[in-house]
C-alpha cells in the first residue's frame, strides 16, 4: 500500500531512551515500508549511546533527523518537542511510533490512508482485527481495563485511547493546542485523544498488531500507571461537574 500523496509531508516521530538495540532496526523498517516519509528520533540523552547511533543514521540518510534533549522527562514532553519541531519545519502529518518494535512500520501506510478521512487515526489493539502478541495475561488485562475505565469515565467512543501508534494532521495539533498539555506518561495519549474529541474532530481507530519488545526494558512503571489513573479520574470528575453546572 502506498502513502497517499495528498497528505503532504509526513514525519514519523520516535522518542528514545536507551533504545540502542532497537533504533537502527525500527528506522530501517520505517524507511522500507514508507520511503517518502521522514523520521525524527527524539533522544532524551540516553546513557547507552542511542543518540550517537541516531546521529550516524541521520548522517547516512537525509530522511532521518535527530532531536537531542538534555534529559529524560517522559513520553509526553518528548512528543510535544517532536510536534513543535515538525511544525517549525513545515510537516503536514505527524506520526507517533515506539522505538522498541511493538508498532509495526509495515502498517503505517494503512494508518495514513485512513487519515485522508480523519483528523486523528489511532492504531488500536482492542477492536476487531487488532491483536497483541507475546504479552502476559496480566499486562493485557491491565491495558484493557485502563481503556474501559477511560471510555466509561470520560465518555470517549474509543477502545484504545492509550494506543501510541497514531497519526495526526498538523492542523489537528494546532487546533487542540499543546500549551496546556502536561501529561508525561502514557496518559498523554488519552489526553490528546480527549482534546481532539472535545474539539469535534474526527478520530478513527484502525486495527493493528502490537508485538511486545524483544530487546531492552519497558518504560511502563507504577508511577506511570498512577499518573494515568489520577489524571483520568480528575478529568472524569471535572467533566461530570461541568455537565451538572450546565444543567442548572
């Protein structure tokens, strides 16, 4: 499947922290699956030398760019930095993708094709046709439960609001605004999807296959989960209070 030419310039943003064993392979797969797109590696000063390896990839391929940050601040700030770099450099579409191989670059053209009729496309695991490989039952139950909780509490018509393989139009990010986004972990994904829906934008889910990483360690932690639970609960309470005030 080819990349729709009418989408304009596409940038795949890949945040990294200690992903030396993964970054070369994932960038190579993106370039093979979608030759017209550019790749931006956003490295948070990885102590394992990921940033230096990324510089080598950029030196060998004009389609690969690197944004170095001074330290590890979390997934949300890394993506926000990437989005701003993309806007400053005239890209029309920004794609989020993990560095660890869990998102399949070969599915990127399908996400971009769906973006022709949407403002935000989310690669979803928990819809018909979507699946997860090599996850323990406990991890799957946690993800499904978190998404059900967010859907019910926030009234979101989405089944995988935490999914991190997604494509935005530049105009979508401009409309929802990034100034007030302070989510740092995986709830960043819920935050942006919620903002898009509240702006009346069209958010579409397409099925993907999510494959657990082979190399390196997951960035998921108790703190990341706690932040997501706290923020989703707060947003849900604020939403309900706002509705109650509107009825008075």
